[in-house]
């Protein structure tokens, strides 16, 4: 929805303002800095949820300047666990969890198969997109959308959408820098 998009834009503008100060730091520090920057400017539940996502992700990969597939799995598992813990959402509640969970599952599979990092992220991004689209027929059980009840059916969840876009951004960045 527009409110979520505006808040996410505001939050990631704050992230971009903070990144020059940590560009020479390890990936964990960069992710934690992004998480801290997201908490305040993003309204509603989005700030704490995405802040937790990035802070937990950063905590999972301390002192790393390059990431293996195993690191990516640990990073996104920690991010997902943080979001589930903070938001108390489950799969099929029509939330960001519906995009993140299948992406993490796909990262685990790709890592076990030994595919390269770009391919692992490509598969995870496809899974996140499928999870995002899968929210359309769902009735929202968490968040503001849950107040709409049956009227939430037929609309894509904004949090699942922004979560998919985060996976896509990871893929685009890694694809460009490998």
C-alpha cells in the first residue's frame, strides 16, 4: 500500500545516508547499521520489523567481508527468526514472512546443492516472488491489513512485496559485483 511504500522509501533513504560512514566495514556492521537506520523513520510495524531483519542478519555474519552460501543461509535465517519473533507472524498470515520463508528454504536447498552464490540468490528471489504473489488470495491475519478481514483477500501484501524487493536487491548487487 502507499503508506508502506512511503515509509520504506523514507527508511531506505535514512539507510543510504548512513552507509558512507561504514562502507569500509565488514558486512555484519553494514547490515546492523542499516537496521538501526530503519527503526526510527519507518512508521508502523515496518520500522521495528525491518530494523530487526537487518540487525539480526548482521549479527549472523560478524567480521565477514565476503559471504559464502552458508553465510547467506545463516544471515537470512537469523533475519527471518527475528521477524517471526518480533512480529509473531506465521507462514500464511499474509505478511512479509510469506515471502521470506520460501526464500530462506530455497537458499538452504541451493547451498546444500553447492550452486554458486548468484544462482542461490536467484532461486531465493524467485521463491520470495512466488511467496509474495501467494499472499493475494489470503485473508490477512496480522497487522493493519487484518482489520480489513475478508476485504484483504485479492490484494498483495505490502510487507511481502518489500521483502521480495530486498531479495531482488541482494541478487542484483551480488550479480553486479561477482
